[in-house]
C-alpha cells in the first residue's frame, strides 16, 4: 500500500478556482497562494451573512493513542462521501502546528485516500497564518517590555506580568526563561517564558473573532499584567492592539484547499484541544455553513476535550448548533483502554476490546448530554478482526447507537458512504436539541466542577487557596460569566495519563488559572499539562529532509 505522502504526490489537484466555483465562490473573491490554495476575501465572507445556514456535523473521538485515531481522516472521508451521495458538503478543519509535525504525531491533513491537499504545504508554512499569529503575540511582548524600559507610565508591576512569548515549535527549554539580562541597555531583568503558538491567547482570539473589528476589540482586551494594586493592564492600554490587528489582517481571511476527491475544504486556525480550545476559526465555520448544505468539522483530541470546548466555548460564542455528532474509535485504541500494551495492539484480543468500550461508551453518552444524536465511526485498521469489530458494534447497540465500519483511508469516499448515510439520517431526524453543559451564571469554580463531574466523572476538583482566590478576583472584575477552557492530558478522562478506560471517582487537581479576556474564557490548567510541549527522544524531525529532486521527504 502506498504511503500518505506517495498518495498525496500522485493526486491530480484541480486549480483552486475550480474548487472555489464548486463551492459557489467567485474568482474575484479569491486571493491565490499558488495554483492550489487561496484565501477568501473578507468582503465576500461578510456578504454571505444573510444566507441561511446548512447543517453542522461535529467529528470527535475517543481518548486517543499517541498516534491519534483518525478524526481528520474521518472528517475528510465523511465530507467526500456526502458529496459523492449528492449532498453539497464543505469541510472545515484546523491548520496543523509545526510542533507535532516535527515531534511525534506527524502532519494533520488526514491520510491515505482521505486527505486535504496540498499536504506538504498545509503541514508546513501554508499561507503563513501561524507565523502572523506568532508575530502578533511577540509584538505585544516586545511592546510590554519596551513600556517598562521607557518609564512604565501605566505602573505595570514587572512581577505581575502574565503575558508570555510564543513559538510554534516544541521546545521545553523555553518554558521558563530570564529576559532582559545584560545591564541597563537591555531593559529590566524578569522571569519570562514561551507557550507554543497554538496555546497563545492570540490564536484563540483569532479563531473566535467574527470579523476584523471584533478581532481588534478582542486583541485590545488581552490582559498582559497587573499593577501593584491589582489593576489589569491590557494590550489596548499599551496601544498594541492596532498593530497586532494589522499583522493579522490578511491571515484572518479563511484558506480554501481541496480534498483528494475534490471536495472544498476550509483550513483555518489551529488551537490545540488539550491546552487550548481545539477548534478551527469561527469565520471559516460560519462561511462554510452559508455555502453548503452540510458542513463537517472536527474538534481536537477526545470528546472530553475538543468536543466539550467546541460545544461550551465556540458554539456559545458563535451561535452555532450542531445537528449530529460522529465519535471516531479504533479497535487498537479500545484494546489499549482495555489494558493491552501499546506494543501488542496488533494482536487479536476481543476481551480487551470489550473492556475498552467503556471509554467509547462514556464519550458517546457525554455527547448525548449536549442533546446531540451520535453515530460511531469505527476507523478500520488492517489488524482488526471481525470478532473485535462485532464486539464494538454490540456494545454500541446496547446504547441504541450505530457503530459503522469505515474504510475511507484505503477506499476514499466509497469507504465512508455507510457513515454518510447514517449522518444524513441523523440530520433529517431533527433529533438534535443542542444545549451547552452549563449556563453563563454558574460560578467559574462551579463550571470547572460541572465539567469534571459530568464529562470526566471526577468525584471532586482540588482547588488550592491561591487558585480559588484568583478565580474570585476574576469574578469580582466582571469575568464570572465566561466559559472555562480546561487544559489537561488527552489520554485519560482524569488528569493522570496512565489512568485509561473510564475511571470514576478521581480528583481533578487545578494547578493554575489564566484569564483570557480577549478570547473570552478562563483557562484552567489541571495536572502536569504543559502549554509548551517538548520533543520526544527521537523526534520526527530526524527523519524529515529533501530528496535528490528537492522534494520534502519523511513528513509522514
């Protein structure tokens, strides 16, 4: 079987204007980046606002193995399959981060015969959106330190600076640094640090903004630090919001690409779901809903992370209401949750699969708590046996949910048509009664506790007194009605990545909270999760290079 890269290179891509025409986007609305990718002019985006919305389908998944279970691949395969059945469909995805591309997970453009293309471009620099976001983040950091250097007119306490620098790379050495060393000409020494770009509040602001005006307003509300008496200092106070918006102006236009089978796809924005809110941009999703009868979108990692944040944060802020939910599972991941070592996941073990379905069951039931009808996409691997597949399907039948075997990786759209028909049925049924998990008026601590109890099945949340005091200050400052964005491991319902399956009665340890006033949510960091990941012992970057013809090799 050909590799993902070989399949991508063998594809005959259509000119991007043909993909745009298929999506109902006129050529004059395109700003091409070469022949096969383009940005869509924001004037055209704004002009679509009066049109009715199509149906929104959310693709999420179970708690994954380190390699992932194929949510992006399933999103692409489902979109292609719906189009092949005559349903006018668009796909809305996040842009990949360079961190995992060069780290452990590889690219994030799908795989096999269910990919978005051009794969190498999208996985690397694409249209430069992430570079613009990184630059805007670091411009604010530079203007903050410059303000301190030139007299600190705002009275910012250098010990209470909360704004960090960003880089879109896994680099553990930058988690904590000392800046301003070297004497008077270099400013005031202070502790500083970097987050990965996909965890930056600028990324969240970018992805949640409706237009350029909303973008600048949100950027201006970003809190960079506090005075000695506790007054917040914002990017607007530093007069940085205008320049930041200028850096992000072109990036805010959504990116149009295509799948291997020619379906139009908007790939735009890309916060991680374990340390951020895990969804593509509001602008891209809303545009797709205006142009298509069905939009298939993805939320990162397991449903306890990406889907919960998609539903409680993005849908709340953007006024979205999904019509159906697809939960992606694999036999190998279920065996892992059933106690099988990662090295033995290719060996048949029906009993382990049955034990592991506890994880899938909980994710399905969690999505039903939001009022969403659910179908399970069982993403097939060559090592899966019929007995293992039937064990998954039987477990889901007990919940009244279909588990549909999908082979889109090897068969493209044809391998996801059964899933597409099931999704069409869920949309047509009108059963979706979407409601967020909590309302705005619940306290910040109460919101964390509700997610921990209802989604993670935790017995309680451990909130140390300094963290509780910080939450109280946020509420006193008028931020009590914000949703919460919980940062925790993607591998478990708990904060312990080794606690697999469907653990009950654990304690969620809240280590830190950060106010993202621009993004309009509060980040609650649970356990040892890092907002700047590190590279593994053998990073994927060691295998990436150029071949004799100058083509990128080893990206997957």
